[in-house]
């Protein structure tokens, strides 16, 4: 039976699937969409090969190609950049009336008491939150740092896959390939990057301001339906 039970400390406990449904649902959707992208991407790639008078490739060969890797990683790096900037930006930047913002008077890293760290750590706090050395400093910034690392790694992967895909296209046009350093300064590399960055930044800005005036009942990304527009840092 996976019904609701009470655990130590009186916290609510549910079954594994229900208590992890957000991660599991989006994780499953990710693989479904990735598979659909692979099918659509292969069709488009083969169409271009046909126009160039070349032999088409199978799905397995396309999945191992630099073209598929470049298309995937260029989206990953922009998403991780979005969350990295959002996590760090919301430490100091605020938006009056938005549930995506902290209250206006709490801008900054906040006190140890507010963050429940050091001497103010609780028995249920993560172990490193109660330390007073480098572990506390590292853990207190771990979310943003991991997002930054994921962004840099996926951006690096995009550049490596991108130069291979770009050179493959140049060879099909009987043009000489270029090296990785030259590709980093090319319009193709920056166009791939910037077209994704601007869309992510627009989405964050739109979410911050639209959530001031619009509501979604039951969502923690929205204020309660009846909350005033001026309520800041209040989640539904």
C-alpha cells in the first residue's frame, strides 16, 4: 500500500512514484522528446544529404553523428545558463509582486539565522550546513556552482560537436575544414549560442513580471489566486 503515512518528526510520507512525480514525469518527457527530435532530425539531415547527392544515413548512425550532438548540446547549455543566472541573480535582484523573487528587504546572501546555517543549523539540516569551514561555503553555493559547471561542460560539448558538424558541411561543399579555435570565433558557433541565450533570458523576464499579475491555481510558481499584485515572495 502506498498511501500517505506519517514519518519521523511528523512529516508527510507518500509512495515513491508520487513523492518523486515531478522529476519522474519531466525525466520521462525528456526522453520522449529527445527520441522524437532524433527521428525528426534524421529526416531533415537525410533530406539535406539527398539534395547534396549523398547517401542517406540510418537512425543509429545519425545518433552518433556530430550534427545530432551539436543540436542537442546547444539547447542544453542555454538551459543550464538560464538556471545558473537565475539562481545567482535572484540572490541580489528582486521584482516587486513576483513569487519568483525574494521579499524586497531580503536581497543579498542573508544572515546565518535566516539561512539556518552555522550555529543556527537545525538537527534536520544537511550536515555541511552546520560546519564553519570551506564545506559550508561550498555547500551554500553548490546549486549555482553545479549549474555553472553543467553550462560550461555542455557549451564545451557543443563547440566540439559543432566544429565537427560545421566541417562536415564544409567538406560536402568542397571547402577546407577549420580547427576548433577558429570555430570558436565563427558566426556559426555564436549564432547557435546566442539564439538560445536570448530566448532563455526572455522567458525568465516574462515569468518574473507575468507572475505579478497572473495566477495558476495550485502551482508553487504562482501566488495564491487571491493574493494582491504587490505581494512579493509569496507562493501558492
